[in-house]
């Protein structure tokens, strides 16, 4: 079985400040890890993903995440927040043995203050 | 590329009626489609997985007779909520995965359908 825990349902940062959204996973086999962004009343858009290889993954809109196996973490960061980054962010995990089914965390709502 | 659409985007229906939601992959062949539901301010919960030409596989706790899924072609899957009740009100999101290229390596999500049952 696999699971995802996102610490902090709400995060608020000032425009230009560092964004850090936390994600920890649980998986008995090597995981595939994803971050998605959801704007109000819209579907999900993939920000970035980790499957194999380099543990630091760069995604769209200046976001990046680092897979740390020892910490079972996949935190999402962005050096400088923009107003347009305000949205809901979901971390997700899947594995080959799960048939690539995605298990989502509960989400983190990011607010960006001017 | 890899665009997924859903129709309708919003639907309001009376209790007891059935509602059909369509999910289409516009520029790739979707061998697998997933259906999720999302309650307000909550995460996405996988309801079922459908492969083209075969019966859908439902997650535990999801009533297959209530949520009918059909994946009749490589570009279309439908979810029919039968005899809808207010507790079925939710945001339904589909995703699709293809057989080649970028669409093979990730799921692409539709924009979602907001269902309100009165």
C-alpha cells in the first residue's frame, strides 16, 4: 500500500518569498512521485515528477522538488513566490505494482500575499 | 498535446435522475482512463480505472451499479451517475493515459465536472 502526507493544509507566503510545500510518502516499493497544481474549478496540472534517476527534479513555473529516500520526502520548493502561484497543490505517489494508480495527499492551499 | 476534455463542466439535476459525464482525449489514444471524485476542500479519491474495451475496475467502496463507467473507444470514457442523490454532489475529474510517448508516462487530467444534485 502507498500513502502520502502533506503537512500543512494552508501555507501563506509573501510575494517574492521562498515557497516550501511538504510531502512525505509511504511505499513498500520504489515510488513514482508527483506534484500537481489545481486552480479553482479546474482539473490538475502536472508540475513535476520523479520516476528514476536524478533526485532533484525541475518542473514548470520555476518549481522543483527533491526526492530524499532516507527521509521519504518529496518537498516542493520555489525560490520566489508569484501571485499567480496561489492555488491548491497536491502531492501524489504511484508505483508499478499499483498499476500506476495515483494516491493523492490531502492538498496544500498556497496563498501569496502582496 | 495530450489534452483531455470533460463535458459538461457543470450539471445540476434533480434527485433520482441519472447524469452522464463524458471524458475525451483530444489528441492521443487513451488506453486507460481514471475517474476521481473530489469533495470540497479535499483530495481526489480514485473511483475506478477503465481500459478500452474492457470492464472498469472499481475501488473498494465504490458502487459499480451506481457509477457506470464505459470506455467504448480509445478517446472516450463516460461516467453515468444513476439515480443521483444529494450526497453524490461532487467534483468529478477524469484522467487519461496513452500508449506512446508523453501520454504513456503520465496521466493527463480533464478540467472536471461539478455535479449538484438537488
